[in-house]
């Protein structure tokens, strides 16, 4: 089975997605997600200008060799653009191999280690009543584990969520799309004072059993994160996510010394190298990388195997900026690996599902990739062509004095 074509599909059904479509000389089609939120066209160019020409004529079955060829062969290592492009190729090749085998992809990864994939959903509110309603709404949709994000008194936007309402109501703030990055204001002390009161209220309302998660979105220093983790201990979080900008891996030692709140890190990481200290020293509990951003199934499986030696589990990144193709890739891995923890799930819009037809399901809190041979996702190119790319940026964050801060 030789690779005959490698097409890059850029489409925007509600938000921008980049997809690699690999076709073979025997008429099969495989898909890989190459979406890098806010920097989409850089990956599209990396694929069509630099990687695509290398793929034509290659044996589509040689997944490991192709991965190494694109990684080592480029000389330049790692980085989100490179690793998203390699991930797209890798996932498309796994999709093809599983189609040839006539099996859902998870079967090639060792088969199912569980019957369903526990998912968590997002709840957020500008104030407490809105937040409690949002949690109830998620429960009604079937979620049994909930990420809780809250507005902070004195700050206008709920931080770290994809389509925060625009307080200024300005143009271009529709569906989270911005022709220029919008700017948000941040106050660390106000957040640190407020957040424990939110979790106290949520626990009082929903009781001790509901698994609750929280995302700090890289906004704290290690000592601030240590303080927050300690303050949240009475509310028994499932995890505290991205408490610091964790490329300072050593900084996590400080956080760990002070709190038993479980820590999840890594959605912005794209290589096992980013995790070396974190995993070897057991400074985290959950690995958060997305299949899409960290080199695909081949690389993620190795990462999870390393994590497993240290009793660290998976928590694959699954926001709406991962396309259904990337989502499906994560689900096949989730089902197969032994050290699965939890899967983030933000259902996509109806427009997105019009372009990406998928076999995965969500029922009673659990996801399943389905039994369709391959990845179980196809792209309707006619539908994709109807949704033209529009530039979009993630927001930028500033402290009250105007200093740029982590978003
Ligand atoms: C999460 C993430 C997302 C990111 C987004 C950036 O935990 O789901 O933090 O909300 O902000 O994926 O592209
Ligand atoms: Mg996050």
C-alpha cells in the first residue's frame, strides 16, 4: 500500500480545523488532525509545502519508520507546528492500517482495556448561581465528572474558556473568533482569594462524590500554586490542571512538597522531553497532551508507557479546537492503554459534525470510539468547502498594570 496523495483540508465549520487526508494507491483514505488553535495555517503550510512531497510513494504501513523519518529527518526537533504536522501523518497512517485490517484502531493498540471511557465536561459561570446552573446542565447531558471554572469578582471575563462573552460587545467576537486577539485582565490575588469559596459552595450543593476538576491555565508561580493546591484540599479535586507554566519542570517540586491535590499538566507540551522530570520524579498525576499536538498515536503511546511506570495516568486534552479526527484518535488510545485516567470532552457544534462524520458515542458519562474499521471518522469535503477559513486568535492576558501574563 503506497501513499498516492496527501491533501490538506482547511475548513471552518464554527471554528477553524486543519485535516490531513492521505490516499493510497489501492483507494483507501486516512485522516489526521493538524489543528493548532490560532496558528492553523502554519501547520497547513508545514504539511503541504514540506511534508506532503516526502510522503508520496512511501509504504503506508511503515508508521514507525515514517515517524522517525519526519522527526529525525527534519533535523529541527519538537515544537508545536512540527509535532502537530507529524501527528497528523501518524494518525492518518494508523487509520489506514486499521482499515486494511478491518478493525477499529483500538484493536491494533492491544484491544480494549475497559468498556467505556470516562469523560469530563466543562461548567462555568460568571457568578455562583450561573455556575451551579451550568453544572446541572452538564449533569443533564450525562457528564459525571465536571471541570469548574468561575468568574472572579472584579474581573470581566471568565478566564481560560474558549468563547468568553465580550464585555465590550465589539465586532469580531463571534463564536470565539477574533480578527485580532482580544485582551483580558487578570488579578492573581483576587483569584486566589475567590476560588476556594467557589469550591466550598459547589461541594455544599453537590455533595462529596461528584468528581470536580479545575484548570488554572498556567497563571501561577510555584509558590502560589502550592498555596492554592493546599487551600483546595478540603474539596477533594480530581485534579488541578496547569497550575504553573510547567516548562519550568523543577518548579513543580515546590508545588508537590506542599499539597496532595492531584496535578494534571501538559496540554501545551509536544514531546516526552517536556515531561522528563515531571514523570521521573512523580511530580504530576495526569499527562494532558493531545494526540494532535504531541506527535500522534506512536508518540503518545510511548509517553503513556513511560508514565505508567510511575503510576501516572492519562488525561488527554479534548477541547473543541481538537477536531473529531483528533478526538477519535484519543479515544482509541484511551480504550486500549492500561493507565487511562479520564478524557476531556467538549461536544462539537452541529456544523462541525456536518463536516466530520464520526462513529464515536457519548452515553451516561462514557465515550466509546465505536466499531467502524479504522479511526471511524470521515470528512465530507463538499461540506468542508462551504466553511471558509477565517483568521482567529486566542485571547491575550494582561495584569491590571498592563503587563502581559500567561493566558
Ligand atoms: C482545556 C484547555 C483549552 C485551551 C484551548 C487552547 O483544558 O481544555 O485549557 O480550553 O485553552 O484548547 O487552544
Ligand atoms: Mg487546560
